[in-house]
């Protein structure tokens, strides 16, 4: 029973964290934000380095918001399983490191690519597509969030255009 609770807590943390990170932070940041696109989609992907170099500490807030959806569920999931919650956070952290393997010589082994496709997990190759083409390949951990996220982005852009046109008509 404890093993099942731990696995459930880890899976819930990954699913809920990635869902809210994608739909409540990542996609809206692409539409309405500034620092995510400037920092994370540049060759130098460090929010800390950017904040120090450009003397814009507000960029650190953006980096915090990208991780916050995962931590937001910790108090609730900790009650289900502290071990599973810790496992979920560890897996999320390791996945961040792994998916940012953008070395030209890196290639995910074919067997692992098949496993990831079967589980709906993003690979470094898929995440690199998102870094090169910011409108594609959403879902930091789970690739199946990609298509709904692209639709969400189109709708948010439509909302942004509507807001701008209302503002310009009001002037």
C-alpha cells in the first residue's frame, strides 16, 4: 500500500506540476511575458546570469514561477506520501537537467526514445524543438500537453489582440 501511495504521489506531482506549469505559467508567459522568451529561449538559459549581467533581478521571479507549480502541490501530496513527493520532485529535477542536453553530439538512445514516446515524456530532442521554435513542443515533462498548449496559446494571443484593440479604441 505504501509503495502504491508513493508512486501515486510522485505521478500526481509530475502530472499536476507539468499541467499547471504549462497552462498557467509557460504558455501565458510566451504570450504576455517578457523574461521567459528573452532568457530561456536564448543560447544562455540562466535566469540568474541574466539577472546579474543585466541588473534585472525581476528575471529571477520568472525562474521561480516556472518551478512553483511543482512545489505548490507538496503540502497536499506530502500527506499522501512524503517519499513519493520527494521522488516526484527528484524526478522533475532530473528531467530538467536531462531535457536540457543540447550538445550537438547528444542523442537519446532509440530504445529510450520509444519508451518516452510510449509514456508521453519529452526528450531532449523534443525540448530542443521548443527552444528553437517557441510556439511548438510544449509540455516540459509530458509531451501530450503540447497540442492543447498550442491551442491555449492561440486563444491567449487572440485575447491579447482583443485587449489591444479595445485600448486603442478607448484612446
